[in-house]
């Protein structure tokens, strides 16, 4: 259990207080600060793992899991609150299930489908969307819908990559 893995694991557990705090609009700035800290650990754990060549199988599992948890739990909260349309959340969740399934199939063929630039842009837009939704910003819905579109696009790009890889077998 190296430091990058501990940071990934901390993201999973720290999002729970964020979900709890979302019920208190008077604590939204504290909630945003905590969420930004969680998002920062996403960058930090990857940077540390690469810098110190400390990439582990556990980390390759925990990091994407933590990413999904810190995005999907707040989105589901905002669906329940009525802030986010359920159909858009279904697209985001569906994309994550699809991409995870495709990656599992690729691993079964001893192929790694790495996150591309569109996946990274999607994640940043989703994190920014959650921050703006917490702050009840008028820009929140705009960024959220753009993140949904980029989510679909990045899923399509991974599908195209997967099709090419699977044609070889």
C-alpha cells in the first residue's frame, strides 16, 4: 500500500462526507474546498506513481474506481435533488459501465486501453461541473451538459480504439 494507492483510497472515503455536506447549503464553500482537495489527489497520486515509478496493480484498479466514485456519487445526489436530469446521469453511468467493461475485455486479451486525452478532459469537466453544481452557479448546467457530451465522445473514442484492437484477435 504505497502513497499513491493511499491517496486513491482516500478519495473513495472522503467523497462520503462531501455527499453528507451537500445537504447543507450554508456549508457549500467548505464542501467545495473538500471536493477540490479530493480532485487534487487524483492528479497527485498519478504524478507520484509515475515520478517514483511506483505503479501497482492495486493502483491501476483503485485510481479509476476512485475517479468513478467521486464523479458518480455527487451526480446521483444532484439527480435526487432535482438539479440534474436523470437521463443525463444515465448516459454518464452507462458510459462508465461500457468503458469499464470494454477495458476488462481488453485486459482479458492482455491489452491495456489507456485513458486518452478525451477521457481526461471529460474527468476535468465533470469535476468542474460538480464544483459548480455545489456552488449553485448559473454556469453549472452548461458545464454539466458539455461534460455529458464529452463523456459520450470519449466513450466513442474508446470504442473505436477497442474495435481496432479486437480486430487483431
